[in-house]
C-alpha cells in the first residue's frame, strides 16, 4: 500500500458522516520493484482507492502504535509513556490542553489558557499544503476546517506533534505473518 495524495476539501462519505478531505492510496502487487513515487506504474498491476482523511489517519495511527508495541516487546522501551496519543486525534477531536502548574514560567501560559479556553480548540488531521503528506492541525471548529487564530504553541508552550507531517504512512506492507509463520492480510489494509 502506498500513499499517493491528500485532497483538501474533497469530501468523502466515512463510516458516520462526510469527512472533510480525501486520501488516495495505491495497492501494488506484492514484489513490485518500481522506482515510481507512487509505488508501482501502469506496467504493473495496481488499484487506486479513495477514503476519507479520518479513516486513513486512524488506520495509520493504529499501525504505528502496533509497530511501536512490537518493537518494545522485542527490544524493550523506556517505561516513560508518550503524553500525546496520536490515535485520539486521528480524527477531529476537542483538544485536551491541560498543563501542569509545576513551573513558574508556565504560569502566564496557564493563565492565558484558562482565559482562552472559554473557546474550545480542536486537533485533527489535514492535508499538507502540497497534498503530499498528512499533518495534524489546530482548529477553532469541531469539523477541523477552520484553523485557529491562536496557536497550539501559544497555549501549551510546545509544538503540536505531527504538525509538520509524517502521517502519510509512506509505503506499507499489506501482509504479515502470524505466530505460526502463515501469511495474513495486514489489519491496516483490511480496515480501509
């Protein structure tokens, strides 16, 4: 499976409602060795598919989480958990902007957050400006279509993870091997 393009504003029917943007991905035949940016070319067998941005990003977030869990099982990881839950924001959700009050330098940000939080903020996926990646955006509406005039950094004091992209998934295998060594379809591909 290869990400092809993200089309901002192209609505697609999702599971529950229309999704604000569309994602095109390509399924290439196993073993395709093409150097094409799209994973395979007309000379090879492939199929292009269109899904909503939330559907695609949720599948990528789950695949990233599963890969991390497998890595940690095999190689170990720090016990320190990531504070940011990508799966939670793989679709448009109200931002949880709570801050710890431990540091004095954060007091001004905390005060501003309390004042400004009368307005609700939302985090969700959006197409990058060139349509070649998916990134998280900070929005002022519950449909994640209106970018907030106040920045995430202004309120929290750190950058929003994945705000520079990295959620396209690149090239992903659609098969995996189970514990018995048998080949199975990867969950990321069957869900979409």
